[in-house]
């Protein structure tokens, strides 16, 4: 196959003919392999940062210690989790999940809640 042949029969402009198709916007069972490969590095690095990377970053944070009324108090972050983005509480909707394309369209943020487990101790005795 001639490498330049794929560029010969391109449409001259955008078309809206598929907008009325009932399956418009529904992802196919099998996605295009080239598109999956193109975005794979981005998706895998994001997933690593949110799961394993966040845990490693939390482990690297040293305990925060200070003195208060002749007692030594320390805070240690044990673990942190970023929850998937959802619609704000009180919003009437069928689906609570939010997706990046929806956020771009609404000009809103694609953020999730950050929850951390913290241990605190007084004079070396853990309090919770």
C-alpha cells in the first residue's frame, strides 16, 4: 500500500451526518488500536501517580514535630487516597461520575477528594 494513499480521499470539510445516528457518542466495543497506543503512556503515568506514586510520596514525608506546653507532639501522614471526581453534593443527576470531556464542556474542574490518614502522638505515645 502506498504510504501517501491514506491522505488522498479525505473529506473537504466537517460533516454532521452522524449526529442523528442512535449510536452516536456510544463507544465501540473495540477501540482503535493506534489511538489506544497513542494515549497509553499518558494514562499509565497518571494511574501510577494517583495510586503507587502518591503512596510513595506520602512515605517520603517526615513526621512533623513540635513542642507545646512541655510536651512533644508529632503528626505522621500514614496514607493518602484521591477519590474519583463526582458531581457536587446537592446536585440532581442520574450519574454521579464526572468525565474530563464533560468538565471541559462545563468549564469546571476535574478534581477528586484527597483523603489522608494521619497519626498523632504525644511524647511518643500514639493517640490515634
